[in-house]
């Protein structure tokens, strides 16, 4: 893999704005999830929900500047930490050359059948570790 991060361009919809005319804070996590699709495909190339093996353990968002309606937003996504059964995804939203948020999400490789985390394979660890964001 030659890319070290993924990028998704979002075109904000009018209904995603709040009373102040900014993109509502609840929308950024939705956009982030959409931008994580290439990471989901590392684990489950067909995105078959019957074989889903990831779970969100938690996330934090720093809102750095308002995101506004009317201009595209780029979501940059990379891996900032790889553990034994979990990894951290860092995502930044950018609009008109200005960073508007940064999110850190902890994802866990998970077996829903036994309700327990599972170790990441060495192949998956290597693929995730290549996504440095640089």
C-alpha cells in the first residue's frame, strides 16, 4: 500500500446545520464513520455485516473551528496507534484550508459471537501500521 492515509470529501447538507448556521457537532462523528470505510474494508473487504468484526470502544473530538454549510469538507483518516486487539484512528476535518476538528477513535477487533475482543493478525497490524498519516 503506497498511501499513508485516506481522504474523503464531504459536501455538507443544509439539514446538517444548527441554529447558528454551523454544521452541528453531532454530524462530525457520522462523517468520520463514513471516512473509515477503507479501514473497515481491511478487516472485511465485502463489508458483510454477518462477518463484522470491529467495534468502537470510544472517541474524543476536539472542535477547533466552526465547520460551515456551503463549502466541501475533507476528512483525513490515518492510524495513530496499533495494539494487540485494538487500534486508534485519527481523523481531521478541513474546510477552506482550515482544520475544523480532530477525532481520535479507539476501534477493537471483536468477535460478536463470544462477546470478546480478538487479537489483530500480523498482516492486519502491518497494513494498519502503514497508515501513518504522513
